């Protein structure tokens, strides 16, 4: 079992559930402060996730055998955080400007000549030249090759889902 995948999956499930039910969860008297983070009680988080994630329901008895302290279980699962703050950070990350890393190549100031279509040089009132019409007919006559017919492209494979 991949524990990092489990932690990420549980965090996503918990935040989705919290976002959908924030209005009534905030009014419940289940809020605690654990290691400086304000969050719902561990028992509430674990009970909610046991319903949302069937795999957790299967391994929760083993986890409880290892530690019966719900705060330690929530810590081990990576769920000891303030859900309001986590949702705020997600929204900020989605709305932030994406910058290229400093090592990214600088784009040229002027695009290469071949990248510009010939029609940009023509005026709208002009008729297309005889050369442009001939080139257009020649390109229309050649059939386009679908991108996945290349012999180096992997064949379709059937993948089975592992549970």
C-alpha cells in the first residue's frame, strides 16, 4: 500500500467534504487545537473519512491496534491541519500567476519567418495570388495522417484497475 497516495487521497476527500459541509461543521462544538492547528476533533475526522473511503474502513482496525489515540492517527495520516487555511491556500494557488522557472529558455523577440502565414502579408481587399491558390490545392490533395498511426506510437493496451 502506498502511504503517500493514501494520505493525499484522504486529504482531498476530507477537504472536499469540509468544503461542501462547512456551514454546519463550523457551528458544531467539535473544534480543537492540536499542535497549534485549529481543526475538527480527530474522532469526527476519522468517522467522516471511514464513511467516505472504504479502504480506510478496512485498515482502520489495524491502525487502532497500533495506536488507539485518535490525535496520533490523524497526525500519522497527515490530517492535522486547519481545513479553512488549507482551502484558502488551494484557492490562492489556483489564482496565482504561474511563472516560468529561472532556468527556462527565453523566447525570441521575433517569431521565425516561416511561422507567419502568407495571408498576413495580403490586404483583405486583394484577391489571393495564383501561387497561393496552387499551394492551397496541393495541400488539400494530400491526405492528413492521423497522429496515432505512426509505427513508433504504442499500440492500444488494456489496463486493469487494481484494487
